[in-house]
C-alpha cells in the first residue's frame, strides 16, 4: 500500500528518500564540527571504524519513534557506536 501525505497513517519519517540526502549532509557537518559524544561527554576518535565499539555514529536526540525528525540537524548528535 502506497503512503500518501493525505492518508491518516502517513508518517514523514517513513518517507526515507526525502530524508536520506538531508541526513547524509547533516552527518557530514556533524562529523566535521563535533568531537564529543552527546551521550557520555567523552571524545570520539574518528580513527576508530565500525564495528569498533568506540567508533563514531549519528544518534537521534528524540527518537524517530517518539516523533523526532529523522534528518533535522537539531535532532542529530555525534555519539559512540555503543
């Protein structure tokens, strides 16, 4: 079933294509400007690569399932993978 904006069950976070490009641009901005984990407050070393537990990732401050915007830079923060 297609999801249309006028449909009662439509959720903007399910429109992955609309958010993916903005998310990727904001992820690059965060990686270029931040170096402290938004969760634990410790430095994030960019030399660690996934799947290292201290590798960097992007965390949603307000979870998408709780209504957080999936791509807004205001809802994204740098974090450790674990």
